[in-house]
């Protein structure tokens, strides 16, 4: 089976500071993986490398068997950045129409309204200039654009950022439903509970290295606890076994 994502011996530094050290990570089609780590662990840098937004020192990345440096590798991938800010001068609808065009899908008003309802955003708000919307509302519009793209591989950097508890619960429920459609999800987060609820695999990045890759339950087994949060703390040295 061709892997949705393959990262081999990835090394990335900024000047003399080593950010990522010999990262190996694989993701099969249909798998959901949560990337977790403390602030500054290198999560966003790893995503930037994956998307060819930044060069790395050595190693290789392929997406569906194609080198990440080729545009073709990202043809079936959609990305939402951590600090998502749509152009302030567009209305929410203008932005969604534009993103539909970029993704090569037809704009369907009913489908858009259904997705906004799933994300707990009143469709009336998309007629306002984006600059007038709250961070949470803007985040929901960005998520809607991604989820309506019909891409098979979703890369989301802190997708729950700015969402209220109700919207987070709705989004998690919808993401779980994508498993039945065979979608692949790679997302970074600080929300350990979200990883435990949604993901097949967790990758714990700490001090530039992947300290653990496997299921949340396997992580608990390795660190001798029934609590995933405690397992995470033990993995990153926050609490001893």
C-alpha cells in the first residue's frame, strides 16, 4: 500500500539551532494522526517541511509516494494553518467561493450552509466582511473551506484554536465521521483529549525528536498508566514513572 505520508530521517535546523532531529514518521491512507508537543517542540516546522514551505537539511518526505517538493504530491491534500486569517476585505462567502475555485469543486449553497451548521456558525455571517468576524468565526470559515474541498488528506495545524466548546465537540464528531469516508488526517494540537478521541496514532514530538509514535492506548501501556495525559507527561519528562 502506498503511504499517505512518509517522513524519513528528516533533519531541520535554523542556524546553529537543531529543530528536528532524524524524524521518521509514516501515515497510511485512512489513518488519523495527532502530533502533540510543548510550545516550540517543532510541530509547525514539521508541517512546513511536509508542505515544502521551508527547506530542510537532510532526509526525505513523500506524499502518496510522490516527493513533497513536487506540486503533484499535494494535489489531493488540503491545509489549514495555525494562525488562519482570511483576507479581511473579502466576505466569508467571497472567500469560500474563491477556495472552491482553487480546489476545483463547484460551490453549492446547500452544502456550504450544511457545513456551517455542522461547525455551529450561522450562515448569515458569511455575508459580512471577514474583518468584522471573531477569531472563532474566521476559524470556522477556514475549516469549512477545507472540509468542503473533497480532498482525501487533511493537514490541520491547531484546528480547534479559537473554537468554543460546542464548536469543538461538533468538529470532533464530524472529523470522526470522515473515517467512514476513508479520509486521512494529520493534525497538530495541544488538546490531548482530542487526540485520544479522534486518532489512531499519536506522535509525541519533544526536544526535536519523536519520543513516541503509536496508539494512545499503547502510549499508556508503555508509560504504565491508564491516563493518556499522564502518559504524555511521563514521555516528555514531566512526571516520572
